[in-house]
C-alpha cells in the first residue's frame, strides 16, 4: 500500500478499526483491580495519512476513526476526542520533525521519503498525544493524574512497539 491513493487509506481505516475493536480491545492488563496497560493502534491511521493532507481533512478523518471506535467501545466520544486532538496536532508534530530541506511535495511517511529514525520519533509523538489525551478524557479530572500518568506510561511503549510491527506489515519499505 503506497498510502497516497484513497483506496489504500479506506482499507487501512477499516483494518485498523477492526484490529482495535475486535482484537486489541481484549488486551487489558493491570493489578489491584485496575487496568493500566492498553493497546492503542487506532492512531496509526492518522500517522499514515499522506504528509500534505490538509489539516481540516486530517481532523475529519481522525474524528471518523475515533467515533467508529467509540461506537464499538461504547465510550461516548472519548476515542473521538483523542483522535481529533491527534489529527489537529499532527501538523505541529510534522513541523517539529521537519527535515532541514523540508518535506517533498508528495512525501508520505514511509521509508522511501523519510528515515526510520524520523518515523520512530513521529509515531512516538502521535501515540503519546493520543494516549495522554485519551486517558485524560477518560478520567475527565486532573484529580486522577496518577492514574492518567500510569496508564499512559504503560500503554505508550507497548502501543508504539505494536504499531511499529503493524507498519512493517502494512508498509514493508520502512
């Protein structure tokens, strides 16, 4: 999948929603009656959109992704809020990580246009933004900052590694 054509993005959308809802929803690990480890692969869709996709389109696609996951999770917009936030800040992350000579006009976040180091940093920013915002919205109060921090610290590395593995299957050039 090259990632620029709409068909591959539609397939990726449904594939990642399916994986998030029917497979990775079942993975919850924790102790003391509370779950602290979750697997979040949904933000991978936002990360794999072409780099020159306009911000409003990214935000709309991210919202559709989040609301689709929320429909199956029955979480009343928590994933939609996190995905929308991630879609919005994506341009800021791209600006922070921009190469010295800028991005190519038709650049896609794959190994052909950008380095593996760039991809790992970019994916880390995207997953961190999604996870922290998701757990903040889930708790909906700064009083629970310890739970938000613990869930984020345990979820981010696992989701990051798993998304990296998924990307190697979805886009073998990386």
